[in-house]
C-alpha cells in the first residue's frame, strides 16, 4: 500500500520505506519490507514509544526525532494502535525517507554539525485523533516543506498503509478472540526465542574484538575508530562498543536504536531463514555503548550520516569480530557505504532529490561477491534513469559496472558501479559517502576492494562535500568494490 500510494520517487520507485507490526507492549510481531536500519531501530525503540503515549482508536503518532525513537530526520515514522473488540491488540508502524524534511540544503542530507541544521524535528505527537488530521500538528510541518502537495501525499500514503494494517490485524485478532490472539503472539515469541538461542549456541564461545575506521566526519576528523567486543556463550551474545570514538562534530553520530539495528541485522543473517523476525529472536543479544560515543550519541549531535554510513561500518566491525569465531560463515567486507547523493534547488521551481547507490558485495568461502548491489543496512532499489530524468533537471550519461573494482582473491569481490549526472540547471549538491580512503577489507588472504571516488568535472570532491554546481557540470560517482576472499 505504501509503495503504491506514495508520490515521491524516493519512496515510490526506490522503495525507501519499511513496515512492521507490534504487540500491545511494543514488541515486534513481524516485519515486511524491507530496510534493516529502519526495522531494527523501530524494534529497539518501540517499547518506550508505546509506554510514553496514551492510545485511543483512530490515533496516529508521527515522529522523526533520533533521540526519541527515530533514526535521522528524513525518516518519518507513523504509528497507529490497533483495537479489536474494544481492546488494544497491537500497533502498525511504518517509516519512510522523505527527500525534503525542511533542511536548508536540498535533499535534507546536509554536511551538518548540529541536529537543528538537518530539518524539522518532530518529537512523538498525535497527528491524527479519531481518524482526523490534527491540523495544528500537520500544517506547521508542511509549511516548511517545498512541495507541500507531494509531501502531504507521502504522509497520506503512510497513513493509508497503517490503516490497512489495522484492518487486517483486527480481523485476525477478532477471529482468534482476545485470549487466543494473546496466546498466539506469546507462542510466536517463544518459538522465535528458542530457535534464535539454538542458532547463537552454535557460535564458538569466547571473546572476539575488532576495530575498523570511518574515513572522516566532513569536519576535519579522519580515521574515526569503531570497536566492538563480542562475548559469546550459552546461546547469548554481549556486544560492547567500548573503545569507540567519542561523538564527532560532523553528522556521523548514531543514536542507540541505529546501532542496535546494525547489530541485530548481522546476527539475524546468521540465523536460519525460518526464524520469525520478531522480538523473541533478539532477546539474547545485549548491547552496551558508552554514552556520548559515536554509536550512542547525545542530543543535539548531528546524525544525518550516522543512520546511513556509521550503521554500515558497525556491520563491518561486528562481522570482523565474528570472522574470528566462524571464518567460514562471514564474507569479506561489502562496499561499506550507501553513497548518499542529495541535490536540488530552492525557489518557485525548486526540487529535492536523494538516492543511494549500489556497490560490490564481499566474496565468501563459497562464491564471488555480487556486483552492483545495495548491501547490508540499505536494501533499496536504484532510481530508474527514466524516472530521474523525467522529474528532475538531470541527465544520466553513464551507468555501468566499475569493472575490476572488486578485491582479488580465490573468490573476487563484487564490482561497484559508475554513475554520472549532467546537471541541466544550477543546483546545490551534498555527498555523504565512505570508503573513499580505505577500501573494503578482504578475508582469508583476499585483497581489499577498490575505494570509491567522487569527481566534479574530473576534479576530486572527497567523500563528503556540500557545494553549488552549475548547469552543464558533470558529477561522476564510482562506488567501492567488495573485498576478495582467500589467497590466489
């Protein structure tokens, strides 16, 4: 429903959204499409959100505050309670990335130093009561957005998706009866808990530690470390991020739900596919991170790139630690970035555009890495060239594999992509990308993948930049290849 009804290409065509269902206590019951950083963070934060609000039929809560259950400001979450036979049966929720959330920089992914620079901050608030829009909440949000009709269309699509979920969940709950539905939910959680613990028990007991670095924060800091120590045993895992850098002046900072999403994602990938994606599957994974660190930042630290870039590096770090325990089950590093591109202009014919680009997957013990794929914490599509050129003053002049960019090895890493944009009108441009200085690492003697590259008219832009571009200029993005596996 959300994908079909949305107005903006970022949601409708790139599918930058996710949906999930929760029980009355805010524990995850099931998740649909499809982005790990959305879903894991919602699952981690939902319990607190549920407790903080009073709920009634027809309510809908909206939020994007990273320090109150959100991720970064463009990800706007709508939550609706589901009542069956007069009792609270659960919640439907969805989260979608809006290319315009009111930042001064078009695309609302600025090279920021403070949360206030990143757009409108929406703390959890009821945007609908008894099924009606609360105009005192909605109108001030729309007033700061450039294309109010399209933004309201996207919000309406999110509401419609939750309404559909409400109807479907209500039918299920009423068909089972209040006690029967509660028992079914409890049985699901218990089943997932048993399967997940059995899966974690297969990991060799021990302590494993790994450190990797982010290239830079866009404000002068370089080689920013993220460290994780995994204590594994008795079907449980403790993940401790002590030793990770303090929060930074730039926008690579993560609120704790984003960090949790990255950790949960890795262990979820190690579990059998039939383990239900619900709260029970996560109960034996514990996280700690120093408050005020890069991965557990304090408000009002800027977070726009933490959700996309730092989350991806957290995956690399946890995988690097796990590779010491189960090297045959962990691939080499994937591209390690989402290659965020935000662009547009302000004014009467202004526009906002945002997309992420695919790259190479890491090779494994069994196979070469896949090429030209989104990896790990992003799971969106590319924007089709035809859609991009129809809606925006841009022309894509090249879109191809970046041949040979995957790391060499017995199995080679996947190749990245090359995508070039010709600007047909003046615009503002922001790039937030990683693995431009350090290529994705290889495994078991495999070589690193090639680092990415960003250029404007042939001149290097670096990994993070915010600048003005003129009509006729050419932006070239080369995304990283994945790491190779095994010595040649």
